[in-house]
C-alpha cells in the first residue's frame, strides 16, 4: 500500500469522520439505536483500517499493545464503578438517581458512565483480537 497515494490520503481524511460518527453513535444511544458497543466497534474499525493501509506497526504506534491490554479491564472497571455511588448511598446498584437531583439528568449521567465503560472495553477488545490475528505466523 505504500504506492497507493489516493487510498492513503482518503483514509487520512475519513478517519476523523469515523471518530466523530463513533461519538455521535455513543451519545445518541439514549434516544435511538446505538450506544457503547457500536461506537466501540467503530473506533476499533478506525484502528483496523489504519493498520490495513499504513501497516500494523503504524497502528501499534497509535494504539500500543500495552495500552490496549490495559484498556480492556479499565473499561470493565468503569462499568462496574458506575454503580458504586448509589450502592454506597444505600440505594440499589446502578440506580442512577444518585447522580443528581433531576432524575432525567441523573439517568443520562449514569447511562453515559456505563456506556463509557462499554465503549472502552469493546474497542480495546476488538483491537486486541486484531493484533492477535496479525501476530500469528502462517503455517
């Protein structure tokens, strides 16, 4: 792909729009289809497209393997810790009313935190799977 200048420029132009679309899908998940899982897959797709065009080593400079390995459990930790404030206030686990006075905004913040954990875990897991496949030696 080193000689495919049009593809390389096209990918450089489209990657920011993919990130913006992932943010839209993530933030719009409360009101329509989408959410953390879909946005996480889109973000992982960005890294995979970058790797396909510029090489896996270039993608590993953007999303290093060590960082990806740490983000998988970090996302689970974000998800799990989103339910702790209500739990420590004597409410049910993941009862979002503990996040604010207005129930609607409290629910939005609670869902946002849960979805942030999901997006982190899904994106990192998909990237880790891609890295594992690219590291395999052909038999």
